[in-house]
């Protein structure tokens, strides 16, 4: 049976190793500091691995547009009018064959420093995931690190055509690109001769979020250019796949380049903005050469999940609009939230594909649990994290800082006060920095509460990692069997995970009050497992013991507010 229980730690190297606590709004790299690849030391990786993680997703390592001047290293300066934030978005790639110079101690050897990080990660017993951003590139894209013989995006395009199947970009012939009005790159203090409200692009190219006019708005992805996979959007999305578009082969070469370097998987950005036919062509070809390569897709249309898994050949997809949204409503105690909405996810949206769904409660796009925009208290995520990690055999992900309750308070520059840790600005992550402890990676500055929270995550993930039933066992929901039981409540959720050797009864309480229930197992399971008379349960998280003298009558269980139990039968 394939093991789908990847346990992924997402981190931005730019943020992860940064010990600078200045956090000036719109601060420069000199003022606010920046984490380096070399900061992710053997000690740091050992600590991550010890928490139970099997994979690290290094977010934002490929070179992207930035307002920082690296011209001293022979790198062309980006026009700040088409860059978001002083550091720049990691999703506006500037050179697909290069590493972000900000992340290197020795900029000229930045690719070597990344290779060394891959080696350190592998030696620590974990695998490496990086981003693949297929839909768009930075407006300033130009590769100076591409291997000999590689043709750059757009290099062979006919820019007099709005669309041509063999073009890499879409064009607005005769029209220049117009920077959105009202954009103040880098804030008032940031000065640059290039900061003039203009960007020289003629003819204008289409913008990343499918804006096919020369003047995108300030809320569009105006810093990016849409890539052409052979789909003519202005002709009803008519596709031209009779001959493989040149872009497909270019992307195949790029991913092969990183896989050759030792990268084990790709988290693919906004996969639904790229035709499924491309993925169906790309992924099997790469897996022929790199059989263990993993593809995780950022997806939001649950009606297309099966298409991208079965036809597109993705290993895993985000489960954001299903489980994340249901758990968030429960965690925030929203009116109408109930645990039947979790049933709706696995029973309807992800039926037969649960093992392919990546579960999480945080990532760089979503708000921090501890922020006032979400729960306001990191401990309220305990039941949701237990469900995210144990509901199915598929992967689970934690975002760096989540495990210490980072609240992402305040604005940072381009990123406002919205409950998210910035991916656009130079910044330190205060909660995480207490664990970082000036590069000691020992949690020396964490509060007792933060240590308790981190201990919960470590215990949960290691339990999932080491328990056969939770890793790859079968699933049996216990809601219907207990609907008529004393204490049944739709803020409780309960199910079994089991194999022939191990059985775990999971019960969580999303309520802000303690809940007690007399929990029953269905007669068919009692007889199948020969459970009768006295039965003892031990909670795998706390070692607390529960006992019943008559299993047929049920077991009395109290679950504390915003908590959960993993009861070993």
C-alpha cells in the first residue's frame, strides 16, 4: 500500500532564519534583515525532523523580482513599479534557473548554497519540495542562469499577434503596458530612479490573473505576465494542442533541471489556471525519469479535483474549500457551524480521493490561527489539527510559526494588517524568532504556553507518523451510531481509524465548553473485533486512561473544550 502520509513543514527561508527584530514597515533588507539558506542548519533541520516532519517545502527560493539592487553581482535591477513589496513576491519569478540572491551568503555561489541545503535536508532524513509557478512570471523575467541552448520565454514570439499557439506570452499589439494608478512602490521613503509610475513594455503582455488588456488594475496581479499554454482565452478558451506548444517543453526542462539537483517534489501554484492537458502530458514524462517525484497542486474548484488527480496525474491537491473551510468555521465558532460539515467533505467532495487531499490549517496564503482575523487563540486549533492530521491517509502540512502560535500582528509594508505573515516584505516573525533564539533553534525564548503548543504539534505529528492505523488505516465515522446517545453534540466529531493490528478512536470537541458523551461503537464492529465486557482505552496524546465495564453499553468520555483524544483500543 502506498504511503500517502507526508508530513510537510512549509517555511520561507527569507523569514525562517531572520533574527533581526526591527520590523520597520517597508524596511529595507539592511534595516529588517533577511534569512539565508545557510541559516537552515543541521541543528534546525534536526529539530524540524524531530517534530515528525518528513518533507520541507522551501517557499520562495527561485529568483523572483525584488526592489533590492543586486546589480553589483551582475543581476539586472527590477523596476519597482512592477514589484510588490521591498522583498518582492516569491510568485513573480524572474529567472526559473536561478536562486534568489537575497537568500545567499555568497551571492555568486547561491546555487551551490541551495544544493548544500538539499544535501543537509536529505541527510536529516527529510525530502525537499519547492514551488513551481506555471501560470505567470515576473514582468521583468529574463534568465541569465539558463543552460546553454535554452531559449528564454518570449524570445521566439511574434508579438504582433494577440495569440499564437507557438507564442509563450499573450500580447496587446500597438498598446504599451500601463502601471496601475495610485501604486506607491516601497512606500514614501523608498527612492529609486526607476520609481516613476511607468514600466517600459511594448507591446503590453496579458497579466497573470487572466487580464487581457494593457492596463491592469491595482488589485490585479499586475506584476506578472500570463503564460500561454496554447489556449486562446478570447476565443472561448479554444485550445491548440495538436502540436505541443513550445512552453510545455520549456517547463519540462525547468522541472528536470531542479529534479536533477535533488529536489523531491513541487508544490504547483494555481494549477487550475493551466490546462489539465499540460499536466497530463508533463507529470508522467517526468515520473518516467524521476519515479519518486511528488506533485502537489494548489486547487480551489472541488468539481475539478478528480479531473486533476485522475487526468492531470497530481499526487495531491489542496483541500482548502472543503476541510479547511469547514474546520475554520468550527474553530471560529461561527453561527451554523457543525461537524456534519466535515462529513460532507469526505462523503461528497473528496469521496474516493481522500488519500490525495493535503490537509492544513495554515499556509502563506491563509490567515494565522492566532490572529484576530481567525481564532485569536492558537490553542483553539487543537481539535481542527487533530482532524486535519488523522481524518484520512493523505498528507498534512504545518506552516512555520503555526506551532508556536505566531499571530502575524500589524502591517509590514505591502502586506497590510490582515492576519497573514508577509511574503512581500523583509520581516522577522516574532513568535518564530523566540524558538529560533538567535540561531540556536532551541526554543530558548518561548513562553510556557508556546512550549506547550509546540509540544502538542510534536506529539500529534509523531503519533500519526508512528501509528499504522492513523498513517494508512481504514476510516469509520461514528456520528450516526451516536446520534441518539446521551451527550451527542454537533460540535463533537468522532471516528475510528483501524488496521488489523491497531485501532484508534478519535473524538474532538470544537466547542468552547467541556462535553461529555456515552460513546458507542456499532454492533457490527464490536462483534468483528470481539470487544465485550471491560475495555480500557489510552489517549495517545496525554496517556490518560478511559475504561468501561460494559463495552456494549458504551464508554463515558469527557472531552475538554477545544480539545481532542486519540484513544488506542
